């Protein structure tokens, strides 16, 4: 059977990614049978899923930067963020998703990666969010500068704004090697008709969309279409809307949570999202290292399928 390395992205995998892949294979081979079930999941690497267009393995938990990374140097919130990225990387995660509309989140991310010299450990994803070719080029150049990156892994057309114009530029930059993957994003079910039309008409590497226990509309058409079209999917609101996580945190965990290795409601919600095989990576946002480590734990061990969640639907009534 062909391995992921045999189907490397045309732009090539970075050396650090190859080393991580080799390490993951070695660790997996060294674990005795049943080790994960006996507690080895706590130190196991994150599970990965292949990016369909390249077969490059992507760890299933990443980090979103909306709100959480919009802080200035010197603030208490900013000081915690280096620990968030360390927790992500220590767990084996890679994806950091941002946008020029997230305040100074791109700039913060670039500063922290440069200070820790960890750019090579990150899969950097950001977005273009403007109209017009010249404006799009200028905004993306600004993102490169803010992220302090020579190359960006994934550039996405944010909320489909002027998507025809911006996708044309993205394809040119991908061909030139400035970006590795291209995609589109949205966050509301009211736009799903437009999202579906673009998915059918364009060749895309990624779709970023809202999907969670209380926002499941993407199951109907977008997730099956992504699987059919070979498009990786990023779940951008895995903790849902309207305070879902806050409401659940006031309730005791169901007894079956331990069976799938969950010790928090955040992990339950993330494992629910990852129960959809079309989801490549979930990107919960946080500004706290302990929360990042807790989120990452959801990407280890058992990832139950849809049948499991149907059996336990009554425990998850929201």
C-alpha cells in the first residue's frame, strides 16, 4: 500500500514534517498491543488524517486564534500565549488558524513563533478578506509580514468575499510556491448554498466550516460533498454557539465518557466533531495553555463513529 510519503504535496513536505512522520511511525510501532487502552493514550501522539489532495498527514486538533490571540505584548493574556503554542506542539499538533480580521492575532502568532524559533513546527493557515485583486495581494503580503513567514501553508478566502478574484490569485501563488494549499471558509448555515456551489465549481484543498454538536447542518450536504470532492475540512466552531460548552460544564460527565478516554466536556465535544470522518482537523480557540493541552487530549485514543453518538444522544441533549 502506498505510504503518505509516496504522495507528498508537489511543493514538498518540510524536513521537520518528515521527521515528525518518522517519529510517529516509530512510536506507534513500539507501543505494545493494548497500551492505549491501558493509559498509553496520555502520551501517544495525536491521531492524524490525510489531507486528500496530497495525503500529507494532519494532526486532528489545532488551534484557532480568534479573540484569544488578539492581545498586545506586556499584557497578562499575551504572556500566556507562548504556553498555548508550546502545549499544541508538545501534543503533536500543527495547525494554527488566523485571519486579518482577528485584530492583531496574526502579528501575535508571528511574534511568538519567532521568539520560540518554532515556525517549522507550525502549519500556518490564514485568510484573505477583502475585495479586488490589488487589495487582496496587499492584504496577503501583510499577513506574510505579520506571521513572519516565508511561506504560508494554507490561504483561505474568508467567508467567500470576492472569491472569484481571490481564488485566481491564490492559484497563482500556489503555483509559485508561496502558499501550499488553498481553500474557502464560512461560519453560518445561511451561506451553505453558496459554499456548495463553489465546492462543486472549483478545485479546492480545504473547506473551513462551522460544525459542532449544536450546529450540525453541514452533515446534510457539505461534509459528504467534501468527501466526494477530496476536500479537507476544518471545523472552526467545535464547541458550538450560544454558550454550549459553558452549559455542559455545569453537568456531570456521562459514564460512557471514560470509555472513550474523555475527562472533560471539551474533549467530548471535540470527539463528537472528529466522529465525522470528513473532518480533517478541529481548531478550538483558547488563550490558556491548560485548555490547549486538554483539547489536544481529545485527538488521542478512541474517536467514536456516528453510531456511537446516536446510541448516546440522550446524554447529549442540548
